[in-house]
C-alpha cells in the first residue's frame, strides 16, 4: 500500500468515525499472483458512499500529464481503464480516480478526485491523458499539514 493510499483510507475512516454515517474504507490485501480491481473500496449502506477508488501519484518534476499509456497498466485482460470500468459496472459502485500531485521539495502536495466516468470518456475519445493543470477543475481533496480530509467530498450529499 502506498503512502497516499494509506492516507486516503485513513481519511475516509476518520470521516466515518467522526460523523453519523456508517461506512468503512479499506484496501484488500494484494497477493503476489492475483490482481486487484482498484486500490481502495468504500462500503456503506448509503449508495452515495459505495465507492471504488483508483489512486495515482504523479510528480510535476517528471511529467505534465497523467497518461493512459504510462500511468495505467495493460495486461492480457486489457487496459486498466477498461478493467476498472467493467468492475464498476458489475459492482454498482461509484468510481473515482484519486490523483496526488507532488509539486517538488517544499511545496505541499495536492490531491483531486476525478469521476471515473470523466476519465473513461477521455480514454474512449482517444485523449492521451489529463494535464496536471486540468486536475484543478475537479474536486480537491483538502489537506491539512498532516493528513487529507475527505469531509468536503461528502458535504451536500443527501440520502
């Protein structure tokens, strides 16, 4: 589990622990010869909180775009975007791509939630990926000095 995945799981569970919402976020244990569909699963009796989240971390020093060819895997079962899209369709979960942008030494990291439908549309349209500055158009996962806070993600969500 990457540091970003751990922080995001903790942020969701902190939210559920501090609110009246029932839910749990977790990362399924990955075995050496088995694949996982997504990085984080969020389970709740409320459909709005029944989520599947794929995580990516990118550095602005290394790239200016999150590329479908470089940052997503390809296997005998197809491209990662296709595999996750199929999982979302079969499971009924809402999908998101959580992207952490590392902006260099001394600059605070930022993270964004990209709705999977938006990502899938770009992929199907043949776009090479999403530019880092375009991520600013999506929902930011707020960060305090020590941790991410997903409360704003849930604000305004009604039963």
